[in-house]
């Protein structure tokens, strides 16, 4: 069976610029950072333990301040390294920060749900 009909495929007309993507990803970094810190401390309050040895040392030694300094250091390294990349690749930096923190938040939420 053949058809000579022409099919049109709907396409999105919105364009996403690199700066729009970059802005969205930095907001995602902030949200994921807060989510990770809040769920980590909630889990610790409920009797869970931190599995990351570096974060565990920072929390054991300095509490919330230690955790925030650790997160700030990671963001600082990202901000310092970002200019070394071509502009089109710079959104990789916030994506690389946000993704692990989003995953950690998800794991934390799961673990909290097992003890509540």
C-alpha cells in the first residue's frame, strides 16, 4: 500500500538559548542544594547516617555550617572552572552540580520514607 500524502510533523516553536538554559540550571542547583541539605539533616535527625565520608566529617565537625561550606566550595569550584569552557558548554557546570544533589535528595527521601 502506498500513499502520496504529505504528513506534517508538529514542531515546537520555542527556542531555548544558552543563557536561558544556564539560568534554569543555576536555579536547579539552588533547589537541589537546599533539597539535599534539608533531607540530609532530616534523615540524620531521624537516626539515619551520612554515607559520604567527606560530608560526614564536615557534619560531625561543624554541623550545618560544615555542610554549607562544603556545598559552597563545590559551587565555587564550578564557578571558577566555568569560564574555561566555550560558552556553549558552560551549562554543563550547573548540570554537573545539580544532578548529583537531585539524586542524593531522591535517595534521602526514599531512606526517610523507610523510617517514618
